[in-house]
């Protein structure tokens, strides 16, 4: 028979090394704060069900923003109110993981009210722990949507009134009115009995997720001795006598036993499915017969910038289309003003044979500037030894930098000679391909027909590309 | 009268003196001290006898590692495995208030709140 000991759960770190300062043995919570009790109940359940290692804990903004100091699990800290959105992403990408969205009442019911409604409505297979302490704890005791009528906070110094602030929002009731959630309960942590009931609810919420039952929501009435200006025992008493009178405890919905487990793999973007989604399976392209030797280490960060309508964003997309067919990792993100045409636009493209962390390009290895404001704006950002390719038909100044490769191209002039100024971006694509070691001209010429499906369009674009390619090769010689 | 078969050990440095365990203990065997720990809190302490091992204080306490409850001390003390010699041993309480015991095999002091570093026979 094994020895029964109740003590610090192995789902917590031994020492809280992520916590700054000298005190790494205690949590950062105030004495008597309910967050700690709930953390313990969650940790115990994760360990008992053998899923601690496989869990992802999403910390909110609020006093529990630092929950990742403590849980020996996967941890993500989400923007205020967005924990359900982050949890959605994690759960969909990793359906086997146990995902916990842990949120306070300011976080969940105020700024994140929209996020939680839609995550619940979609029936995301996650477990939400909603800590209702009727106040904003972290920021110093402001009114929360759950603050009681008459309750004094720093922003309701005379007490919350119906006329000014409306009724406290009862989230468990609201969530339970949606179709998708499988389990909604409100518990409190105010004495031995209620903590035991909370413990059961926590376990049920996590077990539901293990059994792939869908969205579970556990609202926990929890002490905030600091915000309430009470001792810890008084705070528990106030939950019993007052808070729970306004937020009735109980199971609001439980259909977990009646629903079939979800098939969470159904819509998973597996490596096998992605090429199909991107249309890559139809090209049937194999580049083993490529004439060009791609550079061994490709790590290009390209910024393309110009007026809207110059094909800035398209050029970026083509680069990523080409990169994908060269088996590179690629990313593309656009950045443009609200205007459809005429405003400035730029896009960030990364091509690499390593995985890409962030799609943002702040220090381009190559800047493609298609108008003067773009050159002036981004010239400074280019890395030393990087290249600036610029349209010398439209830009009447030279780059000032001498530590970069300066490539003026009369792209608009060339495009005009071929018959359409709007294909200047294809000329620039040709130049890029000609002078670089990561854009195989043969691959480009196979990708162009996928982009320009009409024959006459394809013809002039191939011409523009060819012209650019020649120029690009000359630069290299 | 409930049977005193348990043993509670407070980790003084993890305690924040919130009093929730003191209020929760059904047999009233915990109290707050008048001293301070290094973080400036007056920690809880065991009266030294009477713990039933019910575990209520463990769940009442917000700090993950402040309270350790040996639900059945007699069983635990016999199942102890010496940390230095790695042999089956036996624990004797030397200070129940401070949660200190002694290992029979090596004679060394054992801090009972440090349970994750202790081992017991299955
Ligand atoms: C976007 C944004 N808006 C506002 C804040 C400021 N802020 C930090 S915590 C908080 C309220 C947290 O209250 P609650 O969710 O009730 O958590 P508690 O601290 O009570 O646990 C606010 C408004 C922020 N960090 N980010
Ligand atoms: S302010 Fe309130 S919610 Fe925040 S740690 Fe302190 S007691 Fe807990
Ligand atoms: S285990 Fe039970 S009896 Fe022992 S100190 Fe804790 S609450 Fe009191
Ligand atoms: S409940 Fe925990 S933190 Fe509070 S006094 Fe007791 S042992 Fe200390």
C-alpha cells in the first residue's frame, strides 16, 4: 500500500525560476488569494489524470498573468481577454493536448466578452476556468462586470449603481444558454465543503476534455482579500453570505454524458493536406531537373514597397509561390493603408530553408522599392551588404547608402516598351531571379503560367520576366 | 474525539500567514506564530498533536507547497527509505511542531514538509 501524502503537486515547478527577484518559493499572489487554491486543484487534476505533461495552460491578463511561473506544463500568456482565441488555436493544432483557458472576470467578461462567447458557441474542446472575484485585482480594485450592486471599488466609490453601471453579468447563465457547451457549473471556494465541490468541478471539466466532449466552463467564486479590503477568512465569509447569493451556485448545464466524443482530427491541417489546400498538388512539378544550384543556406528577408496598384503585394505572393516549389519555407504578409489604389503598400516575404519564426521583415536583405517614398522610408533598414532594387524610371534619387548593392532598374520603362506599365513588377521579378541564387528561372517560368492563365497575358509577362532576367544576370557578371 | 493518525508539516518559508488553514482545521490544531519568515509573513504552525490527517488544511491553503499532510503517519514512518543509504528505514518524530523527524538508518534529520525529496516504499 502506498503512503498517502498531500503536498505540493509535481505539476508545479519545484522552485519558480521564472519569477523575478529573490522569492522564488512563494507564488506572487496576495495572502489568501483564491487563485492559489484553484491552481492547486487544477494541478492535482492534471497530475491525477496523467495529462500534466500534455497540457497547455493559457494565462490571461490579470493577477494570474504569471501562472506560467508555476505550472510545469505548456504555457502561453495571451493578450487581455484573448485566452479563448489562443486556446482555440492550440487545441486545433494539437488536438491531443489538454488546453486550459484560465481567466479573471475583467479578462473574460469585460474586454474578452466577445472571445469567450464565440469560443463557447463554437464548442471548442477546451476547459475554461473563470475566476469571478467581482473586481479587477491586478490593476488595484476597479469595478468588474461582476461587481455587485452597491459594491465599492475604486471606480465605483459610492458603490455600483444600476443606473450607472447596470447589473452584474452572470456568465455561467449566459454560457449555459448557448447550444454547444457541454458542461457549465458555478462553484465557490469559501470553506471545506465548497472547495471540495470546486475540486470535483475542476476534475470534471478536465475529464470532459480528455474524453473529447467539447466546451466546459467552470465559474469559480474566488477571494480577493486585497481588492475587497478584508482578511482572508472574512473574504471567504463574504463569498458565502453575499457573493454566492448574487451568483447562485450549481450545475447550469451538463450534457457531457449524452454527447459523442468529437472528431478533432477532422479539420487538422496535416502536412499531407496542406499542399492540396495550396493547390501545389496540381502542378505536379518536380525540380530535380533544375538547371540551377540553389544556395545551400537561404535566409532571405525581402521587403517590397510601392504604390497600391503597382503589384507590390502580388510580387510578394509570387516569390512565396516560387519558394514553395523550391521546397523552401516561406511567409508573406501584406501591409497597406486603407485605400484600395494610390496609397502606399508593402509586403514582407521570407524565404528560408529553416523554419520561419516571425513573418515580419524589419531588416531586409533585399529591398524592392517601386516608388520614391518607399526607397526613402526603408533604405535605412536594409542590412549591410544587402541589395536595393529600385525602379529608376519612377525614382529620381539614388540610394545614399554605399554599403549595399545598388541595383537601379528602369522597370516601368521596360514594361511600357513591352506594352503595359503594370507588368513592371514582373520585370523586377526577372531581375531578382537573374542576380540571386535562390530563385531558379526555370521554376519561375513554370510558376508564371499558374498565375497568368490567359494566353496573351502570359506571353507579355514571360517577355517582361525574360528581359528582367537578362538584366539581373548582367549585374552578376 | 477524532483519531490523531495524521501529521501536518508547514513549510514556514512558503507560508503567507493568511490563516485559512487555521480556520479550516476541524480539530483546531493549527495556529499562527508571532515570528516572521524571511518574506515577512507570520507563518502557521502545528500545535504538535491531534492532527487527524484529514487533509482539509491542504486544500484550504492557497500556496502550492506550504502544507504537507501525511494522512497516516504510522504507515509513512514505517515505509521510509533512507535517503543516504537507500535502504528501508524508519522515521521518528523529533519535533512535531516544526515537522522534523530522524532517520533511523543514518541518524540524519528529515524535514517532513520537503516530501517531494523523500521516498517511501510502495
Ligand atoms: C489591452 C489591455 N487593457 C487593459 C489592461 C490593464 N489590465 C491589466 S489586468 C486588468 C484587469 C484584470 O482583472 P481580472 O480579469 O478580474 O483579473 P484579476 O486581476 O482580478 O485576477 C486590466 C484592465 C491590459 N493589461 N491590457
Ligand atoms: S489583488 Fe486580489 S486577485 Fe490579485 S493576487 Fe491579490 S488577492 Fe489575488
Ligand atoms: S490534516 Fe486535518 S486535522 Fe490535520 S492539521 Fe490539517 S486540517 Fe487539521
Ligand atoms: S493557509 Fe497556507 S499560506 Fe495560509 S496560513 Fe495556512 S499554511 Fe500559511
